[in-house]
């Protein structure tokens, strides 16, 4: 048997190209279903962990899926906004702590998350460098944002304008980076965090008054001043001009995209959650309360059904590839008639020749299986990093 394996190994090493093609084809047959399955399981696990760690989300009526995806992962289209009064309503209920979110704007294509300090405690986010924001215009970066943009505390970051031409004159906000978060392998690593009031300034709901110097004036007619092109086309909040920033209107009417409700009651948080949910069941309600785990489980059920069809397609493709591989081996045997005849003339028995050919097939399949297994294990081990790499 050892002699058969040795001869088969020498044959495989001599015909490198043919062997490499066969090994690659069989490897893909084995890896594709297993790799897709491992990647889908890892994706589902990530989505479930984030959803199950968030008790309740309250937002404007509309698509529950859009509300959950925007609030948890910051990547979907912004849902319809509700008002900050809903956060006050949750807080006044005494049943939960309200964590408001405004996830609508971006900075260098990364989502800007307007929220409060309670969010960092809720998500167990820790500072790697610097500190948390403490005044208007400051921001804290997720680890991936800081790494991608090469920013650290003391640098600045401009928010992206919503439109190329803003008739209302709402300029991008130049934010000061005051902190960078520890990486925790979650969507928070890819976000820019600001105070809710800073997000409202980005939205144009608050502004300051710039004190133009004479050299910056193009013309002055009474109380009306026209600045020249040298004036910065962005808003910046500094300790010197902070006192000039103010908001027009009642904060309770200002927009937010969602409220994360963290139920009180260490002994029975489920009771607080159920009572709070009951307050949003009326048809007259303008907002909805959704349990993210329920919404995500429904979404994943659809994804897993799609996975079944993908795996079925991969199985059919695998059968077709196996048939082609068998055909290749059969054609190879016909081309090797002289080689088989030579082995017979030098004393090779029929069983020994069959053994050599079987060992060739065995070595190809074992090599393919080993590579496919290694790829599957790597996918399971680094699937989370792969998913994040594809998403970013």
C-alpha cells in the first residue's frame, strides 16, 4: 500500500496543473455550503446579540425593521422622526431610563449618533484615549473611525452636508475630537458620537452668531453685513463663541429617531417592560414600541429560509462538479493506457494498478477536504471580522 501511495504521490506532483485544478474544484464543492453556513450563523449571532441586549425601542410609527436597524446598527435609511418629548415621557413613567438617539447625519461617511452619556453606560463603552464629550461641538470616535481617518483627541472632524446646495445656509459642523473608544467588535466601533444638542445644531435647529471683523466684510449696509469668501463655510463651536449658540423652539419638539428604553427593577425588569409596552398599544398613538429581539428574529427567519435555497443551489452545483471530476478521471484513464500497459509489463498486478489509481483519487480528495476544512474553520473564527470588513 505504501508503494501505491508513493507512486500516486509522484504522479500528482509531476502533473501539478491538473492536480491543482482538481483540488480547487473539489475544495469549492466542499467549502461553499459549509462556509456559507458558518458565515450566516456568525452574522445571525451578531444580529441577535445586539438585538437581545436592547430591551425596547420607541420611535415613530412605520417600518419596525427600519427603526431597529437604524437604532442598533446605524446603517439603514433614517426612519421617520419623533420628538424629544417621547424621551421625557419614558423617563417620567418611572418604568425605564430613556436613552434618546438621533441617527441621521454622517461625517466622512461614518454615522453620527446624537445621544446622551447614558448610552455609553448601557453599551458598556470605555474610553481608550481622551474623555467623553462635555460641551457642544465635541465628539467621541469609535475605534474603527479613529483608525480609518487617523484621528486622535485634539483633531477635528467635519460633518457631511445633507445636500450639495443648502438653501437654508446650514453649514457643516466642525467637531473637536475629545475621545476614542475601546474596540468592542460592534457597530459602535464605526460611529461618531456627539451630544444630542450637537446633533440638533448639525440639523440647523441651533446656531451661534459670528463676530465678523472689518477685513472679513465685503460690504455693510446698516445692520446688514455681507461677508467675503475668506469666511469659513462651516460652523465651529469654541469656548469663545459658545455663549452665542442657542436654539429656537422648545426642546420637546426637536427631532429624534428613537428612544432606547432600559426598564427599571433589578428584581423584575420584565414587569417594567411589559407595563411600558402596554402604554403604546393604543391605535391613537403616534409612536410605536418594538422589542428588537422579536423584530430581528423575524428578519433572521427570512434570511435563514433564503439560506436553505442557497445551500440547495450549492448542492446541485456540487453534484454537477463531481460528475465533471469523474469525467476528468475517466478521460485521464483513457489517456494513460500506455502507462497502465507499462505497469503491467513490469509485473504490476491488476489490483496493484487499481490501488495506485485509487490512491491518486484519495490524495486529491483528502487534500481538497483538508483545505476546505481549514477555510471553514477560518470562516467560523474570523467570520465577524470578515462581515465587518465587507460592511465598512
